[in-house]
């Protein structure tokens, strides 16, 4: 599964599930609470299994990966919009696209 370009940075461990649940409820039809899977990743797309999240505690970052490479831009756009709305640092400069190119 390819990783999305967007990641949520400086997220405290206690905030991870809340942030991911807000993302799920706002960005997916029938959004429910995000939940941790047996492999440690989080289901965040209301059961579609096309995107998952993983928390890297040493970096305090939530990274996202997609089932299909062709969906990366679609999900990067959703992640960027959500992060902007909620003031979450993504590590990408504001005036860039998901490929890191300055607009």
C-alpha cells in the first residue's frame, strides 16, 4: 500500500483516535468512530478499507496509506482540507500541491 504525501504532525498519543474519528465522521458517508486494527493501524474510511492510518509515536505523526496508488491524490486532498479546517500541521508548505510542487 502506498503512503499518502500528507501526514498529520505533532499529534499527541491521547489525541490520535479523536482526530481520526473526526476525520472519519466529517469525510466519509456513514462515518463512524475510527478504531485500531489488530496490526496497529486505524480503520478510518467507514469500512471501505481504501485508506488506513498509522501513528508513529516517536515522530508524533499520523501517516496515511492507500490501497490503490491512483487514489492517493483524492485522499491527499481530503486530508489537506481537513487539516486546514482544524489547524493541523501537515508539514507541507501552504502553497504546494500533494506532489510538493509550489503552486
